[in-house]
């Protein structure tokens, strides 16, 4: 149930000395603190394997905020709320010691038994930790208890079901907050507002007026320190199964009855259920995979994926996926949703391009003008905003047309730096708002859809590498759209700074 105010709470952070905690979680918590959005009745108990004193841990948190966040004179008071305990996640005695510390902090800060268990650690321990928390009575509390877990939630449907069954022994579904940090991004959350709060868009948001929708999430970086994990999963499991399908579900969902967690999730699930099923023979018709070779990015030579540290020299893992998704329902029948994501691409960008259908008759063609299609571009990262592409009359005596762009940017226009995604999600979790977290039904349907592709790709040796680092992916991805008479809109042309 959603809280109406910012409640007192103890945050037990497993993986407290890890990279995620240092780069994202501590700076995000401090942002909430300095904005007055975090109750003074809070404590963070850092849990990790290595030995640290409370003072060493507080200095670690302070350094994290100073390095990756915005520091001010409130930082010293903030870190006083942080405590540390060395812990073995497989040892029952460690949990009994943890419970003693938790009970003491609950009394010290008058936390009313409210507990958030944040697992910022290897997914292989999610189920183990949840079961131990229940066995050692850490989940027996008079306040609320919530479990926050990072992706990946399993590596296929079978493992996801097994993990979910483990976790559900200790937490109910409405107490589980599965993080997809894309759902914390300002412009992803804005998709619903753009659609349902504007009369100029919602009547046109269907197959009668939209020709196709394109979703691109491209990265310049390679696999970096994630190579060991990434080589076992690839772009399909790492990005398509969660982030990309989540954005598609928000773009395609029906208007919910009310703006509640349950109603919004229900409409997203309907979209995932409506995804057109395909057999093994159709995978190559609807999906393209790629792996980057060596190339040049920012004037520097970068290695091929197979030359990266901790990557198998003959790796069959994809670093790029493009897909044509069809949603077989009344609103979207016949409209392709083109999705692509990859590493070592030309630019870092996440954008959505909604292409509206052409005018049935171009009255201006005989005057030498060609009409560009109307486009709605939703900029998600690194810049945030929207751009609407229209046709207007050129200045002068002729009646020729020219394209113009109406642009709104959160950063450059209003000078407003939007909150980091983790800051928004942590705030939602503290308040008990699970709207922007992933429900089990969404996870299960996404894995069910993706597993069919994985099964085919795992049995076939791909011809890799098939795109240069610094490009926009393999040529086969262009063919995917060309067969329908479309093309990928160049992402660089849609930079807000150029609009």
C-alpha cells in the first residue's frame, strides 16, 4: 500500500561496498536527504563480506557522494546514519548477528519496524538471502518489509520461476520491488503523460495514424568490467528482455482506468500478452543479432568483442540486437515496433521515434516541395526532452514547405537537472509506490518471449563480428526495416542541441 508521507525506515544494503552502491545508491540517498525527502528517522546498515568499522564505512560513503554526487555541509550529518556489519550470506549465524544489530538500530532511531532489504549483489544469492532472512526472523516485524532486487531476475523463464518461488517464501508479491532503472528515468515516466494528458496525441496513437515506432538504446562503451557476466548473457538478455520491452509496453498500453500501480501494470501486461508469437523458423525474419569488431571511437582504436578481457576467443554472444515486434491487438494491428540496442555504437543515446503516416495526397509536390513525415521524438538519455517535427511554409513568395522542430528539453530549456533514476526509485520504494518496478507477470511474459530467440541462437554459430565498433550496427538491421519500406532514423540528427 502506498504511504502518504516519508516513513521511518531501516535500509539493509547487501553489497554495500560494491560498485552500484558507491556510484549510484549513496549519492541518490544523499540527494533525497538534502532535499528533505528522507525522514530523519532512517538508518542504513551496510552489509558485505569484507571487514570494515562503522567509521571506515561512513568515510567510504562520504567519499562516494563527493566523487559521484553533489556534496554539501549536510554530508557529515547524513553519514552518521550509516552502520556496517561484515556478513557471510550463506551463514545462519551471520544473520542472527545481523538481527541483533537491526533490532538495536530500530530502537535507536524509532524506526517502527520498517525494513527495506536492498540486494545490490550477485543475483545468484538473491534466493539464499531471502530464505535466510525468513529463517532467522528478520522479516518478522510490526512495520513494513520490502525486498529490492536488481536485474537480472533469472537467465531464462525456468530460472526466473525458481528464483521467484524462493523469494516468495519470505516476501509477498506486493513486497517485492524489482528494479529496472530505465523505469526511473524522467522521460520514460513521461511517456504516459505525453500520451494520456495531451488531446493532440492520444486520438492519433493507433494504427490509423502511426506507421511505425522505433526504440533505440545505443552505447559507446564495450563490456568493460562486466565481461564475465555479459559473455554468458548478451544483449538479448541484458537489454531486450527488460529495458526495451518495458519501453514498448509503455508506448503501446491502453489508458489505465486509474493511475494506480495495479491498473498501470495490468495494461502493460496486456501488451506483453499481445506480442505476436513466432516459431523457430521465423526468428531470422524478425530478429537480427550482431557482435562488434574492432574500430575507431572518439579517434581511438578499440578492440573487437572477442579480444576483450575475459571474453571467449570464439564467443557466440551478441552485443547487438534489432527486432521487429508486432502487437496483435485492435489498436496496433499492422504497426511494426522496431527495437535496437547495442554496445560500441556510434553514439550513446536512448530515443523513441514515433513516425506518423504520410498525408494521403501531397498537394505541395507539384511546387517542388516534398513533405517529410511528422515525427515525435522522445529523448530519454543522455539529454531529456521531446521534439515534434512538422512541415511549414518557407519564408518568401513561394508555397514550398520546409521541416521545423518544436523542442522541449528538461536541461537546456528549463535549466532543470532531473533526478537520477535511482533517486526516484529509492524514493518510490520508501513511500511504498511500486508503479515503476517490474511485476512478476511482466518478468515471466518477457522471458517467455525472449527464450524462443535464445534457444535458436544458442544452437547456431553466428558469423561474427559483423559490425565495426563506432558504427550503428550490422547492415542486416537496415534490411529488417527496408523490407517494409522504412529506415532507421539517424539518432545523431535528433540531438536536442541541434534542434
